[in-house]
C-alpha cells in the first residue's frame, strides 16, 4: 500500500496505472530529440548495459538529463535499483529519475516526479495554476507528522525543492532509510515505496 493524503491506494493499482501511462507516453529519441520545453519530460535513455556503481548510475542519469540541459546531483543506490536527482543550470532541483541496474535504462521516477512536477512532469501544462503555498519548513512539519503516525521511529531530513513538491530523506537514528515527497500546494504526502532498502549514496559535490 502507499499513502496519499487521507486515503489508502493499493500499490498494485498505482503501478498498473503508471505502467499504462508510461506505455502511452514514452518514446525513444536520439541526443537531439526531446519534448517541448513546456511539455512533459518523457523518454528512455540509451541502454548501455548493466549499471554496477553510483558512478555508472550518475553517468546514465547525466546522459538522460543532458537533452533538457540538466545535470546529475545526488545519486542513491537501493536494493531495487538506483535513484538520481537532476538539477538545472543554477543547481536547483529539476526532477528525479530511476536507473535500472540491469539494462541501464533511465526514466522519470514514479509518483511525484511524474504526477506532481510542474515543469517536467504530467502537470507541466498546468504550471501557471500551481503556485506553491507550502514552504520548506511547513513541508518538514507535514512530513514529520505523517511519519509519526505511519512510520514511527523515522524522521524527515531537510527538504529538497522540486517544481511542485519537496522530496525529503527519511532517517532512523540519523541514518537514511528512504524518502517521501510533499506536494507544495496541497500538502499531500507520497511515500516512495518502490526503492527497497537503502544501500549507499553520493552527494552532488561528489558527482562531478
């Protein structure tokens, strides 16, 4: 199960819906291809083979983001695969991607990056109507209240600002175990259930 605001949604239903959405939107393009800068960021990076390290994952994410003028920031490894944040030229969070360790395929992360992101996700066409009403401190408070009720023993780290939402690492005794996101307009919480167990990470300063 995964949690969205005040109701439970079966994870299998969400996965099926997202799979259908991806199937209808995903395309493969060359280095010069890409969507309108005002349209959703969809696509698959070239499949260069197995990803065996944070460095490999960061390079794959960089190749994916380069089409939109983005570069890789933080890279994380979980038991279910790799995660990376993509930053714009100013270093601000743009979106989040997942990297498959077997094929090297890169795609937008499920959940908030796809459904809430007002610049690179499915909400990009409605960006003008989605002004943020929740700041970073409020997002942290919302995240910690949610964790107290639904994941006792976990606390939220500092929020990372993305268009339309914040993503926060979840920690136990000061150590990262996962992450969740908070919508910057509605305050909805989306826990990232798809990663598996946290293994290791590399900070943006180490990603160059």
